């Protein structure tokens, strides 16, 4: 592709994206495809000769787009929304053009130091102390896995030389994201050493049950390694009482990792600070700008109060990566299992500068306000019930009817293509999850979706 052709196609691509964003409300959120439909529409073999960019883009529109779930749609209310702002999209263009690999400081000085800078800004916005060192990974699952690596090194440093031991235990809520258990499995803790602590009536980790589990394990010769509470747990956005869990972790010597992947940005809001009491004393914290902070996938931030625990576990420098030392030099390869690192800090920098702290806070408050409005509508309709407290932008509700009726209701709204909701099961009941988080979502989007839910409920 020549420079002239690149300009032509690049301008056409920007025009396509701008039009897509302007008209996305007119599109289905969920595609009307069956497993195998897209695969069957694609050639069985790759082309021997190159094809024109125009032909490729036309096939994208005719084959790929119709088979895509539109996560960046204002009525995508499933899971936890990911919101890709135009600023973040444009930053990805620059990142792809530079194509840097932040293995070492030397391999990407600006990549490394911009990451240090923006994570310092973000740390300040979240109210975390300066001792927290930040690292950007792709997802919260990988961030949490690295937190567990650091925990194991802090509690049982002999594992670096001798391998995993069979007596280290990890504690988390039964409401926690599956990434906690998956990370523990991948690191060799073993499923038998992952304790899922019961939750209370508001789906928060039961502190008394946690204490009992630790006492039983210690008597059995186990070593508590990590405790992982959540602020904004995935099923219902429950708020585990971190400040009450903290002294338990300190008493047994366990690492305290706080999963605030979804809720983390809300720490910027003065009225939400109470939800985060104690997280400033944790050993590590994860939050995802890719979820509720206008940055496109992928971008997850891990903050470590004891960075040396992570580097002590996995730092390894072969001769071909050896560089001169400097007191201000940071090699991010020392804090990551993966050697290659994308320039993810660039899109976070663009978003933080474009919106500012106040702009992001304004969006968060609007989403929380929409959630409170919807919660009130649910309570006002006697056919429905709220299942969990609504503190943030997730509303968990259900019909006062059978699980099958609630499943049918969710399937009906999703099959309509107008909106996309997900579900959880709590206390044996099928529950609908309505997660607000896209930067384009308006009060009208929420109201129209609720009206359709009411009509489909009969």
C-alpha cells in the first residue's frame, strides 16, 4: 500500500467508523446468526494473490459485521459494558503505527515512562497512596494472576526455586469473578486450596465465615496465602467489607488483593469513597479502564504496594535483554509473565487528557443516576423485584415468577436485537443483570429498554 493509498483508505476507514458510531442505535446489539454461520461464509483457504482493500472492507461489512455482537452499543447492558471512546480508538491508530514492544525501557522509553506517568495520575484520582506501583496488563484475569504470583512469593518465597507447595490457600467470596480460581489453578495452588467464602444477604463476603475457614486451615497445617475480596463483584456488584477483612489478612500473614475491576473508577466520586474503605491498605488492587473509563479493550491496571514481591517471583534477564542500570530505569518485563507489551498507556493518556477527571466523574454519576432511576421503576412494578442493592450502575432484578419465565423474558429482549442483558443465579433464582456503562448510553436508552421489558413480561 502506497502512502497515497494509505491516506485514501485511512480516510475512508475513519468515515466508516464515524458513521457507525452515529448510526449504531439503529443496529441490532446481538446478531442473528447460528454457530458456524460466519465460518461457513468465509473461504476455506486463504488467497494466493493479494486482494484490494476495498474488497476486504466490503466483506467486513457483509460478513463480519452482521455476525458481531456490538459491545460498543449504547444498549449493550450485558456483563459489564466496555466503552470505546473515539479518543481511545484514535490512540490505537498511533499505537499500531509505532508498533512498540515495551519489553525494556530501552525498547520503548516513551512507552515505559508514559505508563509510569498516567498510572501515577490515575492512582491520585482513585485516592491510592504513592507507594502503589502500577502495571498495565490486558485483562483483570491476568492482573489477578500476577497478584497471586506476588502473593505466593511474599508468603512462600521458596516456591521460586522449589516449585509450588500443596499447603498454600487462597480465599475469596463465592460471588468473586472466576478469574480468581482460574488464576489459582494455573499457578498450581489446586482447586482444593481455593476457599469460596459464603456471602451475606447483600452478597458480601461473610467475615466470620472467612475467619472460621482460615482457623480450620491453619489447624490442618495449611498456610493462608491470599485473600481476594471484591468491590463490585461480577454477579451483583456486591461490596465486600475490605476494611473488616484487612485485619484478618494481617493476622494470618496473607496477601490482600482487591478486585475492583468494574467499580474502581467510582473511587473518583466523593459520594462513593465509602465503598473503598480499606483498599488503600491492600497489597494489590486491580481496576479496568476498559470497563467504565472510556478505554477500549484491552486495558487493565494492577497496583502493587509491594512491587518487589512480583519482580522477585518472575524477574529473569537473559544476556540478550541485559541493559545498563539507572536509578530511574524501569523494565516492565520484570513485572510480567509475558515479555511482549503493547503501548496500552497511550490510549489511557488520550482519554484522561481529553475528558479530564471531572469529565469522567460526570459520566460515572450519570450512569449511577440512570441505575437508580431504573431501580425505582423496578420497585414500582409489582410484577418485578430487586434482588441486590443498587450502589453503582448494575441493576439485578427478576420477575416474581419461575426461573423459566425469567429466562424467557431475557431471551425475548435479547432476541429482539434492541438490547442485550445477561443473567446470574442467586439463591437458586434466575436473575437479570442490567449493566449501564457505555459512554453513548442515555436516559432514553434505559427507559425504552425498560418499557420493552415490561411489555414482554405481559
